[in-house]
């Protein structure tokens, strides 16, 4: 059976046809990458570190951890991402976050849902990484909240819109080293109402995992407020040269 397209939808597509989230060429459906951009996406999947999710070159077993996680275990239980943060994935994410393209959230969330399928279930609490109120005012939306809301709709997981609050502004993290990133976000987050997260399995939602400093600071605040476990789910993650094991 074919899909029926309403006359209004067809007319809208003629005026504003769907475009590739990365390069902007016309495609045959909303939230779809063109063939060239799709072929350049690097999906993150097993084999990968059981804790931070960095991809492994060789399968080392489902419980294997990368050297970084063995040397300094992150506070979260596991982190997963849909894509490596480069090429078309990076461009689409920057368009989503900085070029006022919030309509990309459902497409990104569907990819995240596949990457974090074993995290998402009814009863799990989704908590987006918050923006400081001044940055939220300038941008107009919190990209992590849009992703978390789309994930909640698709998975049946619960959503706490303001489970975490950012109690002080932080510097942009671009260009900061790992130690400086950690110091930048230390003490920047708190749980608004501990009763909301107490005893819950929490999935912390963000757009990209870079050094992990922000995710670690949020995780520590959630665990201190009584969360049973914290997992991290993002659309993309940075994989530095030589990081894959």
C-alpha cells in the first residue's frame, strides 16, 4: 500500500523541499542525508569500550574497557553515541545547534535510539544536559532538551525537563585541554529536586561527547542526588586519532 501525501504537504515540499541535514542538497524526505553525506557517516557500534563507547579496531569482548577508562574510570556506567563527530555528522550537528535547525532533532534522536537501545525503556528517566539561562536566551533552545524530548516520544522513557540545572555560566570549551575542561564545569550543575532522580536509572542526554568533562560533572551531580545509575547518550562523539584500540 502506498503512502498518501496530503495536497498541503505536497505543496509545502514544492516551496520548501526537504534538504540534506549536512550539505543542504534536496533529498526525498525530511531528516534524510544525501547519498554522498550518508556514505561518509561513521556509525559507532560494537566492538567498543564498555564504559565510554569509543570504537575498538578488534573485538576484545563485551566487558573490555579502553586504556583511558581503565586508568581513570568515568563516573557514569556507560556512554553511547550514534556517530563519530566528523564530516557530515559534525556539519549536521553544528547546523542543528548553531544555525537554528531544531527540526533535525527527531532524525538525530532516531539514530541515538538505535545506538542506545539497551539503555532506553519505560521507567528510565531522560535528563538533558542544561544550558545556562543566558546561553539559552541567546540560542533560543536547548539542543539536548530537544533530543531528549524526541527520545522520550519514541521510547516511552520518562523525561525530566529541568532535572539538572546549570548554576553558573562556563567558558566555551573549544580549545581547552582536558584538565581545563574539567575545571571549567566543576560544580556547575546541581539537581533541582533530588526526589525526581532518587533511585532512578537515569540517561543523561547531550548532543556530543568530547572530553567527557561535562558528562562527568552532570553524572556526579545526579549520583550525589541519589540516582541509581547514570548512562550517557549522545548523537555524536569525538574519536581522536589513535584513540581507537
